[in-house]
């Protein structure tokens, strides 16, 4: 590993938060917030490019395309609020929470070209928000948090959440909030960063000394870096996917910003590869394990291999089942909305999934197009479907009344119904029934879950309302 100093820039006030924004053209911008109520923007060589007035009440900063319109927005924590300000200066997020925001990050987690936002709170809680302000997950951490990052640890294009606590422990979670791995780097962390090379993940930690420590994922300290004074904050960035050079920017208590280039010259060790494989394997297992016990029916946590209620081993779904369901949902949704922004497709898709799932929407669409499972193309951040709508037998008034009567009978005294049985009793094609259920779930018109061929109606929804919504959408699909 080679580390080279690029610049050492004095500042008029102490910088308490820095952020490296990697743009699609591979250029980098470094944003800094200081106690002089200024936000400054530097290039990767440490040259000041712009300055604007910015309140020092903003405790953290991240920069990303939250809206999915190709323009950056500023993300910050102000007291107990998460704020997002667009490129025009207008506030587009203002979420009030129960505790102060102490750290944040923003990146596109699921491949819809709109960034998710993760925040860490003073009460040790971490929340990951989708770009539409819905909380994907919330999780409590045992110790006070030093920082939180979004990073592709498993190298599968689906980002993980990396949390550093002040006692030196690093916790890696999936984007659905499931626990993957804990690492211990020393016994104290005040500043933290992740360096992601093509094959290797490294972690940078700092405490109340002037020395930063760089660790591999096996827990080995592989390098030390003296930054001259106690670090207040730091950030990293890699200029492009194939580069072996990363940026490291550090603010110190002597009112300086130091800019460094880190070159990865070594190879991933065998033990590092084993740990990365173990993390990836754990992730696959968690997403395959049941969220409802197949023995007693109790809700279950995929993080526990056995049901907490009856002790039965949790069943595993087929590896391809989740991906197949995602593709089926995409097919159904885009059948009704043949031209749809990826962020809107993602929003609808999340509502259809019966279990938390990690996916990359752009990658899934590209795979479906290449395998001829769907006809269409990506136009920037919009998917345009070109396949003609499937033709089904039209449901007239008489058919609707007959289907309504049969479905109500099937649901009498029960909150679940088998799609195959629905097809047999009503004569409506099961593909059309599944397609209609997925669309209604995605639009929030009905409440329930579809797992395999079994649809479970949520107790909040009456059977009659469900059947009316189903018939109404079946008419749309066959009209």
C-alpha cells in the first residue's frame, strides 16, 4: 500500500464534517462543514472551488441524487431532524426523529438511480430510508455510534450498512437490516471511513491521537498514517470502478484539511477472501430463511436459525424463488405502467415483496431484457416496455358476480386462499390472478402477502373489500 500526501489546506474554522462525492464522470468533490458557518467545496487536489454560508447546526453532510433526476441534493442532520435540500436550495425532506442525528450517508442502495439515506442517532438507533422517505429498516446498536456508511462489502452491487461504534466495533448489516458480521478494530473510534477497491475492503479508524490506523477485513492492522493532529472527521472516495487509487480527506483540530491518495498495491489475502465469502454466504442464507415458522406459523427472524416459539428449524426457500418473484412483480407492474421511472418502480416493487429482500433494480431489468423475459429498454432512469399487453378473456358483469360469490365463499372463515384453488373455482387464469394481486399489493389497494401460491389477507382488510378491489382490477387487466 502506498499513501501520498496531496495537499494540506488551512481553514479559518474547525471542520467537523467532510464528505467525498464521486460523480459519474469520475471527478470528485470534497464538501466540508465548519464552525464558521461555511460549507466549502474542494476538488481532489485540495483546490477550493466554492464557498457558501451554511449553518453549523448541521451535524453531518452527505451529497447524492436523492430525487433521481440527475442532480445532487444535500443531506444533513440538524438536531432531531433529517433534512434534504435540492440543488435549488428547496427543502424536500424534513423528517423529525426522537433523538439527535449524529451521522449520515447517502448512496443508491437498490439500483433505481435515486439514493437511499442512512442516519445514525444519538440514542444508538440506525435508520435506512428509501428515496421516498419510507424507512426500509430501523435497528438499535449496543454502544454509542461514531459513524455510519453505505458500502458494497459483498461486491454484489447491493450495498450494505456499515456502523462503527465508539468502542471500536464495526457492525455490517444488509440493506434490510439483517446482521451479517461484527469486527473489532482497537478499543476506541472517534472517526471512521471505508476504502473500497476493486476486490478489497479496508477500514480507516482514528481516536484521540494524531495517528490513523488502516485495517483489512480480517482484523489485521496493515498501515498507520500520521495526520499531524487529532482528527475531527474524514471521508474517502474511489474515482472510478477500475482505479487502484482512492482519496482520503481528513480534518484535524489544528484547523487543517489534509488530502491523501491511497494506492492499493497488494492482493487480497486468502483469509480476507474467506471472510468476504462467509459474509456473502450469510447474506444469502438470511434472505432465503423463512420469516414465518412453517411448523407453528409464528413470525420468525431470519437471523435466528430456529423458531423462537416452537424451536423448529426455519425452512429455506429455493435460491431462485425471491429473484423469480421480483421478476414476476416487475413484469406485472410494467405491464400496467409500460413507461415508469426506476424510483417509482422500486417504490411499488417494495410493497409487493412478501419478505425483506436485497436487489438491484437496474441489474434485474438488464438481466430480464437480455434473457428475453421482458421486452423493453432503459432510457436513462426510466424503463420503457415495448411488449404488447397480454390478452385475457374479458370479465363481464355476470362473470364478476360469479367470481365475487366464489371468492367470498373461499374466504369465509379464513384469511388465506390458494391461487390454484381460485383458478379452479373461478375459471380465471392463475397468471392473471397473481398478476392482479401483485399490482394491487404494489399500489397499496389491498393489504396482505403473496408467498408462493398462497395469498394471506391482512386482518385490517375485510374480505368483501378485497374481493371488490380484485374484481375491479381484473376488469382493467382484461378490458
